[in-house]
């Protein structure tokens, strides 16, 4: 979905390709007290604390605002 949004907003193919590669093959583990889980796939979204999270969140929200705006205009 992220790559679709980036393409829709006209980002260069090299940026879309970067995020396609960045989101593939990621995994995470959970640590609680002395328990450590096995590795779990995490191919969706940005990691917590990533400097890119606010920027990419704004892009997701911008696409929703466009949808709402088009629907509001259709109701007029």
C-alpha cells in the first residue's frame, strides 16, 4: 500500500523501489522480563522510533483527506 501511495503522489521510481526493498524481509522479536520470543515477520509499516514514521504517516493521512474531499464534493 505504501508503494501505491508514493506512486500516486508522483514520487520518483527510485524512492518507490527503495521502500519496496526496505519493507521486505524485516523481522522483530519481543522481550518481556526474561522471555524472548522467536522472530516474527514484520514486513508491514515502519519500525517504532524510525525517523521516517512521521513523514510516511502524513502521506497515508493525506491520501485519506483526498478521499474525504472527493466524497464531500460529490455530496454537494
